[in-house]
C-alpha cells in the first residue's frame, strides 16, 4: 500500500487542509505505510516523499464566502488555468510515486487524475461544502470546462465531486460537523492521532492560520493585550515576522501539537484548529470572518458553551482581553470543553482510518 496525500493549497503554509495532511502523513509513517504529499513547498512536510505543485492565485472575485464555491473561487482554486496546471502536477506525482490510494482535501484536479489512473480516491470533507447556499453558477465555469476536457460530468455544486469518491471522511462531533445520514460519510472524532495526556499549564495559545487581516494589526492587538502577563503566550501568526518579547513566544512552523497544554486556544476558526482544541478538551475563542466555515464553527462553539467568538471586524485589544478573562474566570467553559472531548473520544481518532483502507 502506497498513499498520495493531496491537500488544498489555498493556504499552503498552515491552512486546515495542510494541518490535516500532516497528521495523515504522521499516521501512515507510524503504521509503516509509504506515503507522499503533492503540495506547495511552503507547506513544509518532512519525513515523506514530496512532489511540488503550484498554489492558486487569489481571484479578483469579490464574493463574501457565504458558500464553499465562493470561497474556492476567491482562492483561485476554480480557475481553469490553475486546475490544468495542478492536474499536471498531481499526474506527475502519481507517475513517479505509483500510489495505490489518493486522499484529497478540497483538490478538484485529484478527481480527474483518479478517474484516468483508476486509483481509489478518498475525500476529506467539511460541512461547509454541503450548505445549500445560492451562488452565481458562473463560478463553476472554469471547473466544468476542466471536467469536460477530462470526460467527467459537469457539476452544479462542488460537493458533487466528493460524492464520486470511494470514501468520504469528516472529523469532529455532530454539533460542529452535522451531515445527513444519507450522505454516508465516515466520521472520526478528531483529525489526529489521539493526543497524549498532558498537564494543562498556565499558558495561552494564539493561532491565526488563515486570517486575511493585516499581520501588523493582529500583532499589535496581541502585544497590547498580553505583553507582560504572568503566563506564556504562544503565537502563530501567518506572514508575520513576530519576534519574542518577554512572555510572548512566536511559533515559526506551526503544528497542531503546539496547542497541547494550553489553558485556552484563541484562533481563527478553521476546521482543523477547532476540532483539535475539542480533542484536547480546552476552551476556545474563535476570531471569525464572514466565510461560512469560520462563522459556522464560531456559532457551534457558542452553542456548545465551550468558548466564545469575536468577529474580526470587532477585534480590539480590549475586546480580546476581556473575552479571554471571561473564559478563564468561568469554569463552565472548561466543563463544556471536557464534555465535547468525551464526544470526540467516543468517535475515535484518526487511527481508525486504517480500518477503511483498501486491502
């Protein structure tokens, strides 16, 4: 068995798809299964075979991200030119690595390669892909032109692609990732191998992996809110040259395990970060934009009672610190976070995927 992992490259350095792909690679390495990744070099995979792929160029499309299709269009991932170049990159990786299974995360070109190579394809999906939001059908023109060139049926929604996969995977409790039973999606509680038990320390983790806010603004807000506090503040801020100062420690290469041991995790609401904090049983504060995925996770978090949320447009030093103080002061947030962890534990961790692999 050889497996090729194909994460979305919309945010190649630290996006939700790349973080999940790293955990998949860790699982297969532990299980002794040869695996490879076809991704942008900025995604920093180590210990696996690596094949380079181009990242999409952000589109001039001004959608608000109410639908998954609008988000992918804004990322440039539905552009015909990009899909064609990504198809070439994935095809070359398949030719050289000769995998027995492909696992894609929001990578449309993978479906054409899998069909033409007659290789089983697994898809990692999110609830945001299955929201029946109305959008301009012309958003899919580039994708449908690409599909027609490769003798695949045109689609009206992007989730029609993942429905063609041999298996669809999702992570997290039903409150955060609700799917209809008719979708037949295999669910695991967490997108990682179960974290080792760790003592909760007086430490705060802050992660902005996909936020489009100006890094210098977020950097200033974090320093104004937490510089000099009597606890360590671990910060990952994409595209920022943040330097260590007193109790604030920047993380240059983020991995989900960096969050372990934190008392609270403040992050931008991507699926991987939300689900990992649930798996650790720690309260969260989500700073969300208008995209459906991050808004949904923020709403589900508030509903669960395991944390609070702040819209990016309302993020200030005062609002951030007061929200953090509120979460720390009320033990109910921690109790609800531990309840969510039990739900995730009952669904099992990523290692359950081994039972789904083709023999």
